[in-house]
C-alpha cells in the first residue's frame, strides 16, 4: 500500500491527541481517532449510503456504540487499532483501508530462538502444516513459524542479512480464520488481508512469498514458482509448454514496467501459439498492467461502463482537477488516443461543470472504451486462472475479459474487493501513525450485482484438482474444441 508522507507541521496538531518520546511508548486518544474515522466515513465513504438501502443501520449503530465504549478507555495505539479495524471491517471492503505503521521500536516483540533448539523441539509436539522454517526468495531472511495459541502463530527471525532485522524479532503474527490466515507484521498492522499456504509456499497476499525448508523441502514445481519472486520479480514468468500452448504468469500488477518487458520479449511466441494461458494466481492487484495483454484477448471494443462518485464537498474537491485534466489534457499514449473521442471528452467537460452544482447523492462518471488495433488470429483462445487471493485490478481484469469471445476463466472465486473502486485521498487521523484511505466511487455493477461477498466466479471451477495440475487440465480443455 502506498503511504502519503505526513508533513512535519502536522506534529503540532498530533500533540493534541498523542504523545511520542524516546523514553516512553506512544500513547493515543483512541476515542478521538475512532470518532474522526466515523465522521469521515459517514461524510465521504461511497459505501456508507448502502447501509440504509440494505437496512443495516441498526446493526451499524449497535457496533458504533460498543466500539465507542471500548475506545473511551483505551490509550494504547496497538490496542486501539483493532477497534478502528473492526469499524472499517464492518463494511467488508478491502479498498476501505485502515493501517497502523508502527514507528515506535519499543513496540517490536522479540522471542529469541535458536534454529537447532527449534528443530530439536519440533518433533516433540504435534505440528500444523504452517509450522516450520521458511525462507524468502532471495534467501536474505529465515523464519521459524510456531503456534503460540489455538488460533495464533508467530514467525520469528532465525537469520537475517539485513542488520536492522535482528534474530528473535517476531516478524509476523498470523491469525487463523475460516479461509486460511490473516497477518500483522512487526512494523505494520493491517486490515484482514489474506494469507494462504499452498504446500511448501506461503503467500502473504501479494506482498511477500515464502518457501518452506524444514521439515520438508519444496517440490520441483514449487521451487520453480518460488524463484520467480526473486529480486522483486513478483512471480513474473513465461514458458512455452508445446507448439500450441504458452503460459504467462503474473503474480502482481504492481510492476507495469516488468509486465510490459516480459510481454514484449515473448510477443512473437504468444502470437504464434494457438492458446495463451495467463496464470494470475496470487495476484492481489496493483496497477493496470493487464492493458499490455489487450492485443491477445481483444475481440471487440471493451465498454468499461460508468462509475458512480459520491458527491460530498471533500470528494468533489479531490476529483475535480482529475476530471478537468481528462478533457483538457487527454492521455497522449497511442493505446488510449482512439478512446478519447469528442463525445467522451464532452462528457468529462459536462461532469466538471455539473458536479459542483449537483444536489444528487451520486454522479455517473463517464469512462473511456478500450480499443486494440486489430483482432489477432492467434492466440485463438486465452485462458485466465484466478484464485481467492485475486483482488482489486485483477478482479477488474476478470470483469472486462468477459467481453472477449476468445477468453475463458478457470480456478476459484476471487477475493472480492472491487465494488467500491480504488483508494482515494488519505484521510488524516489525530494519531499520525494511523492511515485511513476512503474510496469515493463505486463500480458500474455494484448496485445490481455486487461482488465483495461472492467475488468473481470463473465458469470453470478447478478446486477439485491439486493446484499443480491446473495448467495441465486447462491445456487439455482448450484443445478439446
């Protein structure tokens, strides 16, 4: 997640609510932070009006009353954060984001452990599959994961090549839930972002990937996938399976430049293949790197549909400059030039003029259609693979891919975080190390067919198969007809 750097002048304001010294740990007025979160949410969050429509207001008011009672007694920012997280989590929207960046090193937890002692003790107890020794792709960090309560696990640093990360530091705390795990890092408490273990690989959403080295080693397939995350490569890989099939793996849309490079490098192979398989497992989203795939799956102009901006003074002020630039300085990239028709630019100009005067609750924001230069004969079919770590722009790609007649979707349901779109401006809270990001618009499908609960569901469900067999199954299925 991108964090906005706070100005030093903000510190004077922060002193009204929290104190920070070298000697003492930070303290925080929890109720002030909760009340600010509630106020800004009710004023600006695009999903808030849906509470009334969905008749959830009594449940919401009950939660607010409970959280305010608890927050009034709390001054510890680490204990206050779960109360803020519970409030934000009520809306089931992972684009509505509250985080705590722990800058107070007094709060770092240490649980020193030696690797030999850990191994000696390991066989003495019944262990869960997540327990053991794990390493990151660049082999700069080695962790021992052990259970500390029925639902919680600690990942303790055994060895580190980073001098700032000392052995014994509790790097992660994992909490078990019905789908897998959620996590907090030693310097960062987050919303309930997912953690999934797939055999010897551990995906901390799409932030970090870990490989198990004890008590078992990675399989050849797992090791091959694991190495694609080295040097911040984010799981990018390309393989030619045979004369008819190629596989492009994209573990994150966070690096558009690298996605563009690997596609350009292998463009001739993709254009000569009968089938392109795009493996998006583990891809939690990021930017719009999927646009580089457009030539291969394009079969007709892609209509993105209107989005709906919640009209509040803060949201209007934040969006008007961007709307104005859409028609005054349209994107000069040739890929978008055809999309910026006079009619589309006129709609943006009209929006800029109408929004400040509108009394409506929402305003339908125009969008551009997406065009490619031509429809390629090859690849004849494109398969997209999804799993339940797939969110944000990965889910948006799922949505637009349904307008391609040559594209099929495989795997399992996605995470579900695209009804309320994007992350808007940061909302300042009294405690400087809390970060609140409030979405201000909703997707074209949200009112009629919301996805935050169900996720996007591929037409070909592969959960009955081991994950390492998915690509072979898809290759066979694409060859049938």
